[in-house]
C-alpha cells in the first residue's frame, strides 16, 4: 500500500514583515494565516493520508491568540493524520501555545526532546518525532536507529539543519543513513531541498510555503509525497504561497522610456507580487526613483526601486591611453569610424560599454 503525505514546514505565522509599512504588514500576517486553511484544503484535495509539519509553524514561541485558535481549528478539520514537531522558533515549553490547543486524537504534537514514536497500524506505519525545547538544540538524530520490521514503514518529522555545525539540531549524513527511516521530513531551511537520499533513507525539506522578504524570493510551497511498497519515494512540489518576492536588476542604458521598461519587468510577475528592482546602467540624468515607483503602482502589491545607475561617460576618453583599455578603445573607435551602417555602429557602442564595464570588473555585467 502506498503512503501519501503532505510535508510542510516554516510557515512562520505572525512574522513582523519589517520590510513593509504597518498596514501592509498587518495584511500580510492576516494572509499568512490563510496558509493553514490552504494547507488543509490541499490535504483534502490530494487525499493525502498524513500531514507532516516539521516545525517553525509560528514565528515565535508566543503566538497571537487568533493564530493559536486558527491552528486548533485547521488541524482539527484536517482529514489526514497530523504530526507536528516544534522547531527553534515555536519551541515547546511551559508557555507554548501547543500546551493549550484542544486537538482531536488524529493530531499529534511531539513534545519530548528525544525521538518518540506513534504507531499508525492501519497504514502499516510508525511516525517518529521530537521537539526543540528552546531556541537552539543539539543533535537530536545522532545515534538514533528505528528498528525495521517487515511490512512497516518508518517516518520521522524533525526540525533541524543538515550540517555538521549548526546550533539548530545539526544532522550529519551518517545520522540519516543510520536512522533506519524510510522518510525523514525536515524543516528549518527556507529553500526547498528536492528529494535527497542517504543510504536507504529519503529526506527533504520543503522550505517556507510563502516568502516573507527579499531573502525568500521565487516560488514557495510544500511537498506532496508518496512512499511505495518497494521502499521508493516520490515528491512533487506544490506552490502554496499567495505572493512572491522578486529581487531583480533592470539595465536602463538603452531604455528610451525607463518607466515602460520597469512596467514590462513588473508585468512578468503577478499583481500580488512584491518587488525590489535595482536599476543599473549609464544614464544622462539621475533617475527619478519616486516617479518610477509611481509608474509601477497597480502592477504589483509593493515596489521598491533602488538606484545603481551611473552617469554616462565620454566613451572614447581613454582611447589614446597606453593600457589594455586604451588599446581596446582604439580598435573599436577605428571600427566605429569606418562603419557606415548605423545599426552596426550602435552595436559597437554597446560593445564598448560592456567592454569598459568588464575591464573595470563592474558588478553590472551580471
Ligand atoms: Mn527554524
């Protein structure tokens, strides 16, 4: 029998959203709570048998009251068995909201600081997990080995970092290969890992299901997974976030209408998205950042434009110089002056600009 699961982590509900103004930050926190509903909806739609929550569901160990209530409501309504392992942000302790939630038997929160197991005989399965008891943790998986029994699958839900040195439950590759687990559902790192394997143990972390800042750009989501009878594992990434963060560069050197160039870039995303755009290249006049930001209004949820342009310089100024730059400019100037085709002349000018940037080791070539 295949076992199907949804694996999520790092929702970080009630994050402060410091990059946004107060009203938008509050709106984002409200939207974040929607993630829980969408997650349960995904479990329902996919028919998954398990929901594995690998920690940092809340951004702090003291969540807003309405978030705890929503957690109770969502997890209680989840049609699958739910297993939750608290992480370094939502660590388990006397004041934790996890101590107060009234949950049905289908939901299990791991509270011990060492691996414990819950039997799920109807699925031929045992689910392991343990909890952070503070904002840091030593190695929780070291020395662990689940006794394998024919016909029974072993899964663990765990917050931690696959790294030899980490303050957040460091996990070494040999801890994983020696664990005897069929699947290790991790959380902590905010970028999805893809399906990984050490020995016979498959493992992964899904990343955060929705970005919260410009260090969490792009598509975010959760994993839909299947464990088959032969010990195989398959994962499918399922986007869950409502808004994406983009951090992009925009070269305005050749742009006749900077606002139009910016709008074209913004239109490559969705109207819900959040952007930071670094404009770069050579300009005759200093760019009007406020005007650019106004031009982008209505095309995205929030936009921030930062200036990395520099004044246009006299291109051939150093053509006579006795240096690599001088030689380069001399050769191209000759080509430019003997060329009659205007399109080719423009290409030569562009080549000179790029060449000068490269010779300066400018970051703008990236
Ligand atoms: Mn974490």
